[in-house]
């Protein structure tokens, strides 16, 4: 994902057609959110969930052939140097420990104080502190610490972290509501979130067009959390009998708020750094979004399970799952959207600029 975003930035800078192309790329990501839940449901219902992984083999072979044949090959602008093996090793172990702790939190009724949860998380925190020290001394660090002295760069990553709360709240917990409260199949639950994922595609593409036309991104990004707050807050009204068309309208608001974040934050991040750090910026943006999603799932899963456990004896299992969804989605969505809004408002406003890179040759090479 970071390579894809960095390559698009390299070949189509925001000052030319880059913002529009980044919007299209965000739209493609949104399309995968359409295809993924549907295919995952089909595999689960009619084959095996393992095909959610096996399907990457034929897709990967096709992509390898396309990249080998069509991707332009020219020297980059990076400084090179010896790979940061120490940073890679420490970072890998630290994030693995963090994800292990967050995953254990969702299993077998573990609490945050259990050794299986707290132990890996504490280890991760200690190793991340070591990682910062390693990166400060590395010649070619995988995560240059000086970039976080850039206010825009830091706030974009903070925004990416918190907006993931909104995205995962809908993408993960709405299908759970459909399956566990309404009793639909995995395939049908994948189809029922289409209003949200379609709106994400539209929002991303429209964001790209707006950035390309106006040469600014901050006003459009600042507007997005309001849609996220509205859409997720309306989910407080979820019950086992909520009208499907009404829920589709709420999902449209969530998707229209989330879509601009996919393309807008990418452009903002890449514009905040020098050309040689575009790959790093893209990678960190993706990283903070994924970690934000992991934290959201751990916290949301705890709230979801506790709500079901408390409500099921009195109201029945279907109603309890509806109550759980009505608690989790607004909690994660509103909190994530408001924290993201604070970061966006604090972000400096700037116009899109064309980086000093040979983009015209890249565009010509890509077109040929």
C-alpha cells in the first residue's frame, strides 16, 4: 500500500493531476471494501474462510505480471545507504508484541490486567522507546524521527490513527450486527454494508477532484469528521428492528465522511515532506491507520462483549447484539472523529505544490 501511494505521488504530483489520481486510488481502495466483505462472505458460507487468504495467490500472480511489464523503471531520489536492520528488527518485535496483546484482549474473556494482555503491551512500549533511540542513530532509518518535528506530518498521522476508529467501527461491527442481531448470512452481511463502502468510493474520488480544482485540502478534510459524527451518532438508534433504508442513510454519511480521508490524508502527508521521504510518509500513514484500527477493535470488542453479556439475560441475544452495536459504533466513531477534528483544525493550511522531481518524464513513461 505505501509503495502504491508513493509511486502515484512520484508519477502524478498533486500540483499536476496527482490529487485527482490519489482520489481515484482511494476510490480503488474503497472498491476493495466492496468486494472484500462480499467475497469473504461467499467463502465463509460456501467454501472455507481460508480462501480469504488463498485468493491472494492468483491475484498476486496477476499483479506481479502487470508490475513487471507495465511499471516504469527509473532511479529514485532516495539517499540509499545500508538498510536499517536494527530498526527493522526492534520495530517488528515491538509491533508484534503490541498486536499480540491487543488480540489476546479479545479472546477468552481476558481483561486489560491479565498477563497475556498487559505483558506484551508493556514489552511493546519498552521496545518502542528503544526503537526511537535506534532510529536517532541510524544512517538510513526506516522511520526518521526528525519528520515528527514537522507539525503537518505529525498531525496527519494523528488524524489517520483516530479516523481508523470510525472506519473499523462500521466495517467490522455493522456486519456483526447484521449476522448476530438480524441473523443474516455472512454473504448478505457483506452486501448490506454496500451503502457505506460505495459512499467511501464516492467521497474519495470527489475529494481528489476538489483538491485538484482548488489546490487545497484542509477545508475538505475538516468537513469530513462532521459527517462521521452524524453517521455514527445516529447508530445509537440501532435495534433489531431498525429499518434497512434508514440504516443505509446512516451508513452513507459514514462513508462520505471516511472517503475523503483515504485520499486527502495521503496527499497532505506526502506534501508535508521532502521528495526523498515520500515513501516513508506513505508507509507511516498506513501504519498509524492500521494501529488505530487494531486499538479500536480491542476497545470496541471489550465494550461489545460486555454489553451483550449484560443485556442478553433480560432482552434476548438478538436484542443484546443490537444494543452492543448501538454502543460500540457511536462510541468509537464519535471519539475518533472528534479527536481527528482537533488534529485537523490544528494543522497548518497550505496549497498543493509540485515537488522538484522529474514528474513529466514519469507521466510520459507511464502513459507509454
